[in-house]
C-alpha cells in the first residue's frame, strides 16, 4: 500500500545521507595536549571523549544501525526484487502500471532500469553509500583518496558497459556524472602537489582546465548522440502493420539474444 511505497521511497533517496550520519559516529580527532600522550574526541561532537562510556554506547548503537541500514537495506531490497524478478522483467511499461504485476510498491527501485537490469538500483545504492559513508571509515587521507578513485573508475566502467537504464538519456547522464566524479578526485589529488599548492597561477590554470574539460564532456554527451533525449533515433514513416511486424521481430530477436549473449554498452529503451 501507500505507506510501504513511501517508506521504500524514503530509503531509496535518504539512505546515503542517513548512512553518512551513522558512520560519522566512529571518527575521532586526535589532539596533542603537550603531554606524553594524545587525547581523542569524537569528530562529530568534540564534547565527547573517545575514551568515555558515552562514546562506547554511541559506537555500539551506530554499529547496530550499520548492520540494519547501510548493509541490511541493500541486501533486503535485492532479495525482495529478486523474488519479483519474473514480474519486473515481464513489464511492458517503465513502471508496470495497470499490468497487475503486484510490484507497485517497488516502483521506485526498478522503474529507472531496463527489465533485464532490475538489480542495477541495488548496485547504484551500494555505490552511493560507499562514496558517502564507506570511505569515511578509512583514517588515512591518502588511502581514502585512492579508494575513492578506484570506486569512481569502476563506476565509469560499469555505467559504460552495462547501460542499465530504461532511457538512453539516463545512461548518458550517469556516464557523464561518473566522469565528473573522477575529475573531481583527480583535481583534489593534484591540489596536493607542490607545484599547484604553492602557486596561485597554477591553481587558476587547473581550474580553467577542469572547466574546459567539463564543457567538452557535456558537448560530447549531447552533441554526438542524437538520441540522448528520446532514447531512440528518428525513423522514416512506415505503414502501421509493417511497423508492428518489425517491432515484434525486434522483440523476438532481443529475447533470443538476451538468453544467449549478455548485453553490453549503453542501452536504448523508450516506454510506450
């Protein structure tokens, strides 16, 4: 019913933010008091010592919530979606409305994706949680940036090779945004280099290069793909019976190909 639908929708949109708040409970900031030992305070609340019982209680509760939300929700949602796999793959429209599939309450979790890629929302959720929360638990800034760069490169490759969205425009948009994340991480790494950090001129040059790179990516995305908005290329006028027969043949070929060979690359799909 509506309560379940809105609850699952809230999890879909707010889980990364909630996970970030939960994971921030573990971080401690070290201070040197000029004595032979260091003191640590909770980064999220410097009034709480990391050696206190209050911090122990907070981290214990946060650890339980990690199992329930950042880890538990993707696993549970994967199990639920998999149990409705046949219905989701059989839908003829993006949301499966008026098809009596029994999946209305799950719409937010699969409606963006091609029927064969019903699982992609789970993968994307794991990616979002990893970026916002997972890397927060890595104490070394260098290792943190390396892991972030690895996740960003994997995201680019996954988006490019899978092409899981229902609309082609969504595939291109996510592909572009994935490159944006890679560029942002590389720029942060470059900002730490001696030549850039100690020179305002080099910093301005780096900013200009990043802006031009963004413009180039946008141009490539929108100018070299005439189907970016509609998800399909324009076709000449064809008599309705011929078009229907051709469409049925395409569907049959796609079904056979899907059983035999996995799909690669950015996919193109448009709802009727």
